[in-house]
């Protein structure tokens, strides 16, 4: 185990630390710089954290729910139709859209794309995600200073818009994921 953080100071002490996600607390032991208080997040800790996350998913499946996702009515109806054609629910379609976004090689292009004017009417949804997805949404929410529901709403709007436009790569991705689900 490396005993240095990025701060470059030479002295560390062993401490108990924790990290909170979705109201659940991961406790771990780590090294803390005695000079500036920087703590080390090692690859070993990362492995333990991922294992812990998997356990939380089994034990608290509802904790990783994103609330208050506003979806323009026209896109919502598209998702319902798209789902029907593939014998899945619109919820599966939304979940696939998030999964596609976070694994897409053009995620940055998708983030920056200009969106058209959607319907002014909205459907408000909540969506159960998995811990890994939840973590990414939470990180983005912090970076962008948005609510988690807003982050998800922006992702869904973009991916569904591309699908609705008949962007072939996006449609193929959606179908691949829906059939894999
Ligand atoms: Zn330091």
C-alpha cells in the first residue's frame, strides 16, 4: 500500500474514515497527512468500497432511487412507444438511456449538444438505479451544481432526443441494452 497522497508531505497517521452515499456510510481505515489532513483513497480502499456497494444494492435496493426527474411529455410518450415496441416499460427505457450515457464514447458530445424546444408539460418520475450509477449521478450533480433528478433529466432528454431523431447508433445501443436487460 502506498502511503502518500498528492500533497507530498512526508508524515502520515492511521485513521478511521468514512464516505457517505445515499444515506449509507462506508467505513474504512486509511492514512492521513499529519500536516494538511489530506487522506489517502488507495486502490485497496476502492476495491473494498466497490464490494461494499454491491452489498448495499442487495440490502437496500430502494436507497439508490433518484427522485423528481422531470421528463417533457413528448419525450415521455416517445419512451412509452419505444418501450411497447420492445415489450419493456418506459422505466426500462429511461434506465437504459442513463446506462448508455455513462458508457458512451461520445458522452461529452452528448452533454454539450444543443437541445430543441420540448413540450412544456412534464411527467415527473422517480427511478431506481444501482449504486455505481447512483455514484456517477451524484458526482455529476456535485460538479454541475444540480439536483440528482436534474442531472438524470438532462441525460434522458439527450439520449431520447437522439433516439427519437432516428440516430442509428443510439437506437442500436438502446435496443442492444433493452434486449440484454
Ligand atoms: Zn499533506
